[in-house]
């Protein structure tokens, strides 16, 4: 059984200069942070990249061999991004949450999904408060059915994964959910190009499944990232 979990770190960057420093890896403190995270026991992969739509948003995906491995290093992980050497590049504190991604569906996918595709689509859906098991299963089933139907029309999808934020973790703050904390559901799809992904909007699967995909979520966002693997 695959026990791996994935931590998402979303960094709002303070300026174009901050974007340039991190993207070009000219910042020694940034390179040190990535190397530190990659060295934590149980880290399998570390992928990072800028959002296509907003160059002032950086995203890291950290794959751990297990939730226990994450817990052992979680406090140190958060400190990495609160250090003054990194804070100077940020416009606000980072958003950090961990998800159990399901790679078991078809089309074939793998733990390499985030760096294997030229363009990675990430869909985040935010649900108010704690989410019960029945709703978790229904949302997951709807998401998996949608991607399966989409793949029949667009076999150019290279890989995908989807899953819920871990129940063991506290929810995250979101501006569209003013009362309480949000629980996140994530869908990730690997595409050969932005153009190929845009074709999805014209498919029967997209039109037929859209109402179900939004049902129950108080907020949502879609973003594209060009990920690179830190080794």
C-alpha cells in the first residue's frame, strides 16, 4: 500500500525582483532552503516552480514516504519558510498543507507526475470546516469519474492524481471562507502543453461534469505550474 503524502507550500512573492532571485536560483538562502528540505528523512521528491498565470506565486510539492516521516520534520519544515532569509522575499506567510494523493486510477500515473509533464494543472477546492467521510468519498468519486471521462476524449493527459487534505491536520485560512478554516481537495493533471489543456473546456466530459465538480465547495482555483525537480 502506498503510504506517501504530499506537502504543498504556496509562497506569495513580494516583487518581481524576488521572483527573479528565486527562479534564477541566484539566492543562496533559497538554494539552501531547498537543499535542507530535500535532506529531511523520508523526503522522496521535491518539485518547485512558478505559476504560469501569476509569476509572484511559487509552489513547492514535497513527497514524503509516509505521514510519520512528515510529522518528524514538520516543525522544522515550517521554520524553513519563516526564516528571515526567506521572509524577505515574501509578501505574506506561506500556505502549507498536506494531501494524501491517490495515484491508483487510470490513466497511468506515478509519483513523478509533478516534474514529468511540461505543464501541470493544479485545481484546489476549499470546503468550509471539517469534511465528513461520506462527502470526502463523494467528492473524490466525482473527481475521478470526471478525469476518467476526460481521458476518453483527450488521451493526451499524461498523468493525474487527486486527494484530500489529511484529516490529522488543521484546516487552512482562505479569504473566501471568513469564518473558521478550510479543508482542501486537490486535483493534479499533467499536460503536454497549455494548448492541449485548453481543449478540455470543449469536451463533453467537461460540460457534463462541471456542476458536480463545484458542488459543496465554498471556493476554488485552478493554476498551472512549470515544475522542476530539486536534486
